[in-house]
């Protein structure tokens, strides 16, 4: 794990994958409460010889990134991620994000158009609605009360019934482990989740864009993915039969879509 100081903030990032990849690297942005391991199941599901290089940048307050000292902004985090790619010398790169990371990924594509080859948004949204604000406040309260209780709720509400049935023999282990991985800066990230509005940025996105929604998403309704696809010129929408934690529930399907997008 490496870090880069951007202004007064420390930004954690990691590089892995095929060091000799011929395609531009993929900048990956995890979601709220996650660290750099958020995309691990998707990367593991990539076929052998996929030939992709990854740079995973952690949100403020996650992993090696420093805790925020002021309210977070989408633009500020997007600029931090772009600064990491510039620091690494990547003049051309793809960007993909999940949940809040999807919002940031689209902002990167809008603000660093000269360097972004393509963008992908998984369970993202343009503007936070009232139900989402209420949900994010619930997340904050549960995490503050008992991280394990939050994880129990997250599993129940974040996966489909079929996925939970498959996990049932190990559910207690999943809850216990998940409770230990919640980012220290989760509350600040959730505060940002509650005020997201990137509608003004979307028209600036010029790169090919893949939008992936989850049909049974209870936290970010699939209508938000449909809205993004309508707002971003030339974008493509794919909807997967999963809950919000599609990044784990259907990691293989996400990997297939992402690989086809960045190599197509």
C-alpha cells in the first residue's frame, strides 16, 4: 500500500494486476465504509490473461487515507484520485467506481476528460433523494451504536434472498468480519452520500460510459442508474439481478461487463 499527499490530505492507493498490460490502467474507487479491498472479488473474477492493471484509490477516512478535517466534496475526492494517476504517470486511464465510488468516478470522468479513456458507474446516482438520505442517516446511527448490528442490517438489506441463502452457513462469520472492516471515516463519507448532486457535471463526460444498476437495490434504486444513462450522452445501461452489494453477489458478471467495456 502506498500514499500520496495531496494538499494537506494523505491519499492511500494500491497498484496490482498485470504490470505489463498494454491497455491503460483502470482506476478503481470503492464505496462508502470500504477500503481498497472493496473491488477484490471483481478483480479475482477476471479471466486469466485479462491483462488489466489496477490502481485502487481509497476514499478519505478509509484504509491509508487520512481522516477528513472538513466536509467532503465529490469534486475534492475526484481531484485526489486524478492526482494519484498523474503522480503515477498515467496519461490515459479508465475509471470505475461502486456506490459513492461510482459518483466519484463520474466526477473524475467529467473533470479529467483529457486523460480518461472510459468510465463505469456501478450502483451510482446523480442526486440523493429523500429515501436515500433517510437510509444514510440510519447507517450512521447503526455504525455509531454497534458496527456488528450495522453489518447484520447491511447483509439483510444489501443482498437478495438467494444470496443470503447461499451465505447462511457462514452468516455469523460474515457479520463479525465485516464489522471489523468498516472505515473510520464512514460517518464523513455518509454525510457526503446525503448531499450528492453531480447533475451539472454529467454533461461534461465525453468518454464511453458504462452504467450498471442492480435490479433489487434497496439503497440506490435502479431508477438512479436509468437516470444516469439518460443524462450521459452515448452511455450504455446494464441491469443485474442483485441487491446493492452486487460487487460481491455477482462479481463475475460485473467483471465480464467491466472487461468488455475497457477493452472494447
